C-alpha cells in the first residue's frame, strides 16, 4: 500500500503539537546550539521557516530572545539567541525533556503517514534467499507467506548458527522503503524513533548535489530501508517496552517499533522466556489488533501506535511456540533434515580445504542418520567439532571413521540426546 503523501505544515496549529511544547523545543535548541538564524533553526528542527518565525516573534516581543545582528534588511540571516531573562524558561523546558533534535511528529500524524511503500516481499525474492537453508518447498512457501503478510512465525529446530542468517536473508527479500519520523510526541512524552544503529536512510543522488539536498531537508520524516532488528539470547522484558533515558528524559523506541515495516527476530528463544513471550504477544502480536502495537510507559500509560513487521521467534529446541500461550499465524518445525539435504547442509559447514572430502561428508550424514541425529542442531554441532579438530591438528588431521564417529558423539552430547545406534571405534 502506498503511503499517504506528507504535506508540510506551515503553521504551529498544523503540527498538531501543544504550542507550549513547540516553543520549549526551540528554546532548548538555542540553549544547546547558541545563536542561530531562522533558516538554520528550520533546518535543525526539520520544519518550515514560517513556523520558526511564528515561535520566534512572540519570544522576542516577550524579551526572551534577542537579535545578535542589526542587519534588519537580511532578517532571514539574522541570528537570534536567548536573553538573560530566558534562563528560567530554559530550566522549565528541560524539566520535561532534554531532547532537542528534529521536532517530533504528533501521534495522529504517525497514524496517518507512517506506512511502508511497496509490497513486503515477492515470491521469487524469498525463494532465492531461502535456497542456502535447504528447506523443503512447503516450508519455503509458509515462510514466504509469513513475510508477505508481515505476520509472526515461530521456527523451531534451527541450528544456533543459522538463526540470524535466516532473519537477514528474509530482510534482504523485502521490497520498498519505510517512512519513519525522527521522534514522536505522544501523551506528553517524546519517543525517539530513528536509530542510526539499525536504520539506513535512503538518499538519492550523490556528491555535492546530495549534500545540498540533505542541508535543505525540512521534513521530520526519514526514508529508510526496511529495517532488520535481531535480538539474541532469548526475549527479555526490556526488549519490548520503551526504555527511558533518565539523563535525557525521553523514551527510546523498543525493538518491535524500531523494526517497523521490516523484520524483527528473536534468536535462541526458549520455554523459559514464557512470561516475556506472552507479553510480546499481548503488546505487539495480538491477532485482534491488526497493524497496531502498544507502547507501555513506565508510568503505566498505554499508547496504541501503528505497527507491523515480520516477527521471527527462533529456537533450536521445541517449546517456544507453547510458551507464547496462544497460537501465532505460522509455527514451523524444521528440526529434521534428511537425505541429500543433510549432506548438503554438512558440506556447507565443512568448507575447509580438503580436510573433509565429499565422501567423508556423505559418511557423516549416514552416521548421523543411523544415530537418529539427522537434525539441524546435531549436524551443526558435528560440523563445528570437525572444523575445530581440523584447525587444532593441522596437517595431522584426517577425516577418518574414528573422527567422524567422534563428531557424532559430540553432537549427541551437545544436543542432549542419546545416539540411538552409535558405536565409537576404539
């Protein structure tokens, strides 16, 4: 669905923000930046210059701002600064928040304009990026449907080393961009949305022309690539609620909101995360609240906010789906991997010169199958054992029957499963 076109406000009323907050925001900006011109203030706040003028003129009349220059014929270039009388107002403005970046957008504008552009992901793209994971056609189709629907999917049986790569691959299959504000103002609070660690802004052009465009940007919205947010080590309560910066006095968007329009992935989820997983469902994945999430503030306030993203909850072991306490749209178990797929899975992880030749890889696949260990986690553990042993022994390493059976024994122990028919040679 194409996003609604953004119409740049030219009056304070059109911002749909409390006028007092807008004024305090400009005062905070001048307190940090020093004297600035109308044009520079407009660029810094990402608003139309007319709005800055509408704020500055009353403050000058009240004696809170003063001109730094007498060049009245060049009012647009004339710098203003805070007067001594403005210091009490500065202190009051900072009591609310120290945030002084681009002016936040109103919650109602967020609901109207924050929409990804383009379809989520095409079948051809998804089939291409899933090829290295050796899923059968039914699994690929279900994952593709989940991505296209921006739904939640629980995937169990994934090896430890393929969970993050799977999330990255699905994110790479997404088309279109996302329009996200730098910050949002809701229920009297500032919530910073844009995170440079995750979001990659889309910039057209290059070189000097691109720089000129950036300096002239007055939009409080940034166009970003569809984001990928990966949380490793299970799901924690701090991952799904906004974090409050005690020093700066504003909130930071939680991981689900940061992943808006993209992929949100939780690696190594486990049954022990049950309480937090159920909270994740309640705030962000509830089937009855389509394309809407909940920001739970530390004051207990609940703010409904536009939200949708493909959500992956991944685990080696079963139990993550049951811990959710409800049924998610897609639950996939990819534990078993047999036949040629198992040998290909092992070969992908044993690219280590000629230390483990193709016949030895095929023999390892047979040993794992005979031991009832034809699973992704067990195969990954066995391959890692051989890689480490080869690196340790160097030229003395041989992919002998003994070393292959030792790898299967290691896989059985690491997987905490008995090897059904394993016999380790003396």
